[in-house]
C-alpha cells in the first residue's frame, strides 16, 4: 500500500469512529438507567422490538440515526435521534417502513425535528408504495414548543393526514401501541388500518385522566379510560389485544403475513461482487476534501464485477470528464450513473453530457445514481459566453423531471448550484446518503470567507473604518469555521438534510437496498419541460 493510500485509510477510519460514537449516543439516550426504567415498565428498548418485528436474519436499515443533535431548542440542546427511530426492514418478505417513538427521549414527544423525521419516513413509504408499522409510545406534542409543531402543514396533523391518504392508496398502516397515545397522539391508534394495544402498557385517549377530571369532574384511571381492554372490547377503536410487547409484535407480523408479495419493476440480473478488494475505497478517497478524485476507481468498489460501461468516455477530455456517465449494476440492478470526477468543477461539456445521459436513462426507464463531489459550475466569461447558465439549467431541469428513481450519494464536496444539478435534497431524490467526506454548503468556507470579507471591508470603508490585517484574518477564520461546521455531515444529518451518513464500507449494501425499495412501483413515462439548446 502506498504512503498516500495508508494515510487516506487511517484518516477515514478515524473519521468513521466519530460517526460510530455519534450513533451510539443516539441509540442509548439516558444510558443503562433509561433501559432499567423501561424494564420496570415491562418494556424493551424500541430497537429490540424492531429486531423482533423484521424477518429473522435480515437487517434493519435505520435512517437518520444522528438526527436531532445540536438543534438547540429552548432549554434543550440535543434530541438524540430526534426521539424517533425510522427505517426499512423486511416483514414477511416485504419491505416495510417502521416508525417508532423512543420513549427514553422526553417520553417520545414530538419536537420539530421529530416531526420532520416522521414526515420524511412517511414520504418514503408513500413514494415507494410500501406499508408502514408505527410503534407508538409518545407523550404527543412537546408542549413548550406547541407553536412550532402543532398547526402548520408538515406538523402534527400531517401525520394523520398522511396515514389517511396512504391507506386510501391501499398502503397498510399498522400501529402497535406500547405506551401513551394522548390527545392528537391517540389518532395514531385510531387512524391505523389495524392497531394492536398492550394490556396495562398502552393507553389511548383524547384527554388523559387529569384533563378529564378538570373538564368533567370524572375521576378515572388511565386503564379504565382508554386502555387496551377498553378499546378492543368496548369502544372498538383498536383491533387486537396483547398481553405483552412480544405478543404484540407477533400480532403485527401475523397481520402483515397476509399481504401480497412485492414485485420489482425492473429486470434483475445475477449479482456479482466487485473485483477489487473489500474496503479499497478507504485508500482511494483523498483525505483532503477538495483534492481531485478518480471516480472510476470508486465505481469499481461499488459495481457488480467492478464493471462501468462508460458513455462518451472520449468526449472533451479535461472538461467533459469532470462528470462521468454510464451504466453499472449493483447487486444485479441496472443503474445509470452521473458521477463527479477529478476536481468536479462542472464545465459546459460535462453539463451537456450529463443532461443527455439523464434523458436517455429516463427513456430506458433505468434508475439514476448521482455521486456528488462537485464544488460548483465553472464561472467566468468563457463559460458564461458558452452558455454554462443555460446548460446548467438544462441539467437541473432534467434532474427535476426525471421520472425514474433517483438516489444521491455525497462523497464531497457539495457546493452551490452543483448541489442542484447533482440532485440535492431540494430535488427530492428517493434517498440521499452522505458520508464523512461530504461537505454541503452554498460555497466552501474559504470562498464564503473571501466574499463576506469583501462585503464587510466595503461597509467599513464607507464608514471610514478600515480593517487591520489581524481583523481581516479573524473575520476569515470565523467565517471558515461557521461554513465548514454547517457543511459537516453531522450538522446536515442532525437536521435531516440526508437520510443517513454512511460509512464507505456500507455504500454498496445501502444503495442496493435503496434502489430495490425505489423500484417497487412501476416507472412512468418520461416528460421534460422546455430545454434550451
Ligand atoms: N410535553 C413536554 N414534555 C413532556 C410531555 C409533553 N407532552 N410529556 C412528557 N414530557 C416530559 C416529562 O416532563 C419528563 O421530562 P423530564 O425527564 O425532564 O422530567 C419526560 O418527558 C418523561 O416523562 P414522564 O412523565 O416521566 O414519563 P412516563 O413514562 O412516566 O409517562 C406519559 C409518559 C406520556 C404517559 C406522560 O409523560 C404523559 O402523560 N405526558 C403528557 C401527555 C399529554 O397530555 N400530551 C398532550 C400532548 S398533545
């Protein structure tokens, strides 16, 4: 192994250790004490329930585990995991979305980030046409922040609006209630296609005992007001009664066992492993984020047989090949690739080639993978006169209208309009994965510091107040720190700007899963708006 490769490997392994630590913090809020408290209530940590719910010997693909860190709500710095576990697993052979409250985080109440995570998971279910299981155990709205979580679209009410519409589309919504479901939260039980409640653990009511006493004078226990027995035997608001969590999970599996099997809407070829040694991507990716990369060697670590059938490989060398296009297969699934290469700056030729390739893949109805490592489109008079604006816009249009499943993987950097053209979050890719090398911001810290400094200097000059060299340096350092901090995968992951920060070693498995889930719905016909030529 060369010295450079060794250096890269050590660097990225260390970076991914930091990711492991962050994930561990999200998975064990409150530590052993919180687990003991659950046990006293007759409950297991929610991920244990999920493991029992999915098919034996299969993986749970957990989304956005590091959501909620550093969100800085009034009096609360972190909401580990957003207080919610979401992800995809196979139940009775079918991919299913699981959305589960983690009652160790402020009784599983809903903060703005919890809602965002809940909505994102429901959006994936709806778009991919898969069923959803809710494991409900929540104190409902986080009351001190009601104004930010209650009334708006994409806030509390939207959870139930989504349940209703998805059910109308034929997608099953199953709720396993294993804790409090109060006020609005009660609809999690009552809106489900079928719901399972657990004796003496699950409660569901529009107003809890204290509110009932205040409003009507009636004194009643939670169990008698809206426990499992009440709702399965008297009100009919829930459908299945279980004695404990294990029995309830098996009940949900039984219900979903009667669902028809899912089908893939693409031909799947035989799977083949990459031909390069496992983990070689750690050596290939430079530790410096703005250093040029060799995308061919990265694709070799992801593709079946390490085979990349490149489209227009000879076109405009040094400019056209800052994006490479072509086909690969991942675990037998055919995929069209649009991937940054070298320093990743997008020239006119690269933008035109990428647009052409997106349109071709849409015609062929094969899904698209965008691998984003671009600091932006080329600037300057030569590029402007050649039409970088209109060709960049064509690329954005093609990305926006492409009717095939689209997935973005950020290997970094990820700046400016290249974020748009390479299918960033605003372009609603079916899934968006970041890595520890990703840096997502409007421009790099260094560029932003330069631009902002020139504005600041102009302002000060107008007031007759010139900046000293030290002041300039201090200003620059502060801006670089701010921009680089906000571009970091932890910052973006905490705010759900991606669906997960992947380790390099996880990329192939996660892409295979995500494309498979995205291909469960038939692909429609291509339609693009008005390109400029
Ligand atoms: N808003 C804000 N904080 C809440 C909350 C809410 N709706 N529900 C619970 N919490 C907080 C508690 O204050 C406590 O905070 P702390 O750890 O800083 O002391 C933490 O979450 C754990 O709550 P606790 O009551 O100790 O948990 P529990 O497991 O004993 O009981 C509930 C869980 C959900 C049954 C109970 O907390 C409850 O009834 N909450 C209110 C439910 C409600 O009326 N919601 C209406 C919202 S629409």
